[in-house]
C-alpha cells in the first residue's frame, strides 16, 4: 500500500521540492528482446507545470503516458510519481495510487454509454475516497462538483445534461471526459491527444478551460499531441524524439517513413 500525504513536501537535505514525476534511465519495449520503443535517460516534471509532449503518430506518446501514469512499468529504469517508485509496486497498488492521484483524458474519451453525463463525471469518486473527500471540501459533494466543473467547461444547459452521452457532439463528449479527469482535484492530469477531433477555435478554447481548472486545483498537466502548433500555449514543450534515444526504425513504429 502506498500513500502520499503531502506531495509538495520539501526534501529536508536540499530544501528543494522534488519533481512530481521523474523518469530515470527508462527503457520500454512491447516485445521481449526487441529494440526498445522508448529509451529515455531522464525526464523531470515539476508540480504545477503544464507540459506539452509532441510526437508523430506511432512514436510512443500513448505508451509514454501509460508509463507516466503507472499503468505500464519499464523493463529497465524507474518511474517515480509523487516520489513513489512504480517498478517495485504491485499492479493493484498502482491502480489504487492512480485512482487517488491521477485523472486521465483519453483520446477516444472512453465515456461509459449506459451512464448519464453526471454519473460519468462522478465515477472516479466511487473508486477513490481521496477524490470523494476533495469534492466534499470544494463543493459539498461529487454531484455539486460535477455541476460546477461542467458549467466551468461550458456544459451547464440542463436540457443537454439530460441527454445520453452517446448523443453529445465530439466537443461536448470531450468536455465531459475533461470534467471526469478533473473531478477530485487530482495531483496530475494526463491528456492523450484530447483535441485531435476539434477544429482550431474549439481546440484553443478547450485548452484555456483545462488550464483554468488545473491552475485552480494546483494540478500538474501532461498533454501529448501530434499537433506541434499547440506547444505555444504551454509552460514547456518537448519533442518525444529529442528525449527518446531508441534506435528502433521509424517504420517499425507504425508510421510511414517521411
Ligand atoms: P502514439 O501514441 O505516439 O501514436 P503508441 O504509443 O500508441 O504511439 O504506439 C507506439 C508503438 O507501440 C506502435 O508501433 C504500436 O504498434 C506499439 N503498441 C502500442 N500499444 C501496443 C500494445 N498494447 N501491444 C503491442 N504494441 C503496442
Ligand atoms: Mg496515441
């Protein structure tokens, strides 16, 4: 069982606040014995940072996000999230840790079709007492916090909220998915190409709303996309290929060679 009471605790020896996510000498391969897909010497992400990671389709962005969220563990090296090493933690504890500390916006949103919009948004509070308690502190409960988040994300229309999630537009589904990731003020929100099906105007508006909520909750944002034009909105941007030292051929990554 792992627990983090005060994620911003200073290191008593150095007086510095340690990074919220740290990758150290990481290699990851989907198939044993093959050249790794990812070979990253180090990556530190600071608490409260909004980090953009760019890379072409098939370059390993989603795989990297799964490592940053403790869904996958590397074959070599370490991933530390809130100073907890993931490689020595069993998968059930990593799942619990993720439920408490991380919110994820999936590329395809992964909304549950048989649940209402509000139920989709409050779902993480059923798996995490920590997130549930935070909604109590912030708004008086999960339903109230879901309403607050949906209206902050411009989805307040009661008529709209009665519709099944399957009848929402892509932009509306994406904001429901964002509200679900943000509920319970997680330490980290991970966003996997959440704007890929939006036009430029909606893309920018969505990013601004996401930033507002992350800033208010002190949430660290890690956002990946193949669209480098989004980098200008973020505190810091990285091209995956500049930190990934793999020698795996480009065409093996599922993209046609340029
Ligand atoms: P991106 O998100 O940048 O498009 P991915 O991380 O999804 O890239 O995929 C990178 C490579 O890893 C691709 O070659 C893909 O086929 C492979 N890959 C992704 N998921 C799996 C999996 N579950 N099993 C085996 N290979 C995978
Ligand atoms: Mg992907």
